[in-house]
């Protein structure tokens, strides 16, 4: 079962990359840069952004969370795998922690 989920997730990432996925269209920060920004308290903690994504897409499996620059703002792009096998990107406004989009 786990290998099926991993396979579906990989297919979703390939399809998202082909379609110009949300995280690809933005400049995402490295883990070190993300840690520095989070520790400066200018954005909500990744755990809070993930909680908001879970509320926006109930029952989905969280695959990845990135802190990215969306224009001039910082946003978390959280990639989730829905129960129907679709990969969805939840965009959370990093300073406020509010869900901005579900794509």
C-alpha cells in the first residue's frame, strides 16, 4: 500500500512539474533560509501552516511544505495527496497563516 501511495505521489509531482506546478512557479527558500525566517517570527511556524492545510483539505496526506516567495509576499506551498489520488497545492499566507488558495 505504501509503495502505491509513493508511486501516486511521484506521478503527481511529474504532472505538476509538466503543468508548471505552484511550487515551481515560485522561488522557494532553502531549509536554512526557511529556518532563519521562521526563527525571526516574521512568519507562522510550518506546523501552523500545515494545520491550516489539513483543515482546507481534510483527510489528505501531507507530502511536502515549502516556504516560497510569491511575488513580494512569503507563502507556504504545501503539497498534499487527496484520498482520490490527486495531488493538491495549498497556498498559505506565511505572515498570517491563512489559506490563500487550494489548487
